C-alpha cells in the first residue's frame, strides 16, 4: 500500500507528526531542523535540511507544493519580502540539484520503509529586492507546511571610468566621465570623491601632477553647470536610492584657464566611495 506522508516545518512538527500517526500508526515523518538560506547578496545560495521517514514495512511518497508566492509553480517558487517583493528559488530531491521536487506524479519523493533524506533548496543568482526578511510556506499536504527564509542586507558597489581632458592650451577645458552605482532596491546611498593624490590638494582645489612634480589645477562637479563641487563629506556628496540595477552618475571635470604649466602629461587618481 502506498502511504502519503506530509512534510512539516519545525513550527508545526509535533502537530503534523500526530496527524500522520493518526492517519497511519505505522508511518510518520520528522524534519530535524528548519531551512534557512542565510543572507542573500545576489549570488546563488544552496541550503539543505534533513528529514527522517519512519514507515516500517510500507511504501510512501512526499509531495512538495508550489508555496505561497505569487505566480509560484512546483518548479519555480518565490520567497516574499517587504512590500511584496519576491526572490525565486527551487527545491530539489537530489544533491546535484537537478531533480525538481513537486507534487505531481514523477516529481514527488518516494520510498519504502525507514529513510533518512535531505531537502535541497537553491536561491537563484542575479536577483534584486529591498533589504529585509523573505519567507515562503510550502504546503506539503492539506494540514502541514514547510517554511523557508532568507535575509537581504543593504549592499552597494561602485565602479568608475577614466576622465580624459585631452589637450590643454591655457583656456577653460571641460570633460565628463561616469560612475556606475549598484545598490539593493530602496537602499539610500551617497557617493563622495576624495581630494586625489597631489600634495596639498583638497576636494575644492584638486591638482594633477606632471613633469618634475609640476601641478595643474582642476575641479570636479556634480552638475552640468559646473557650479556644484563634488566632494567627500555631507553636503557635497551625490545622493541616490538603489533600484537593484546599475545607476549611472556623471562627473563633470573642468580645468580653469590661465594656467601655464610645464609641457607634458598630467595625472591624478581620485577615489570614489559609496556610503549606504
């Protein structure tokens, strides 16, 4: 006789075990620990939790429903977090994460007698969502549930492109470049630019260094009118709110006219920092 066993999360473990026993005194199932993905930072996470089947002398099957996430199926499930944001994940029957665990014929876990098994879950990479706790409840039978959780922490990254002024001939010379900032959805951030590497430089009086330690003054601005200095402290930062995707910020550079430095190549290195 095939016996259908309900998988239960740790919260309802005692209750579901009693129900399983009431339906069939010879069979029950125990999950020994909850499944928690930990903290998600956009890269793939795999997590497991063990279960034990006690069913002497009989066969059994364990279904795994689609869960409570909007649009979920038995192949793609969703953890739900702040404001209804979702993160996709999958549940598998094998350690290679290749055999989907569902609730239809051919996708349920089946066996005979007593068995020590493992639930394998995978949170897919490249997803974005606001910081917070995401959960899902997977129904495994009409009276029992399996709960999964993951936390998303605020995170940001930044990259920069070079700024090339070209040839300077003692008249005002403007040029632009871009920064790329990627932050978790809804995460507020500020981007600051430091003074650079020239001796004596400040965030309002930057300098490039050339032949024989000669210097050439320049400035960095956050607006196209070249009037708002871009510094590295409150009030001079450029602020934004993350969307989970890369956001482009434009840096406006200007070399004032009237300078007559030694001919040659002038350079500086400015560090861009994202604060969140």
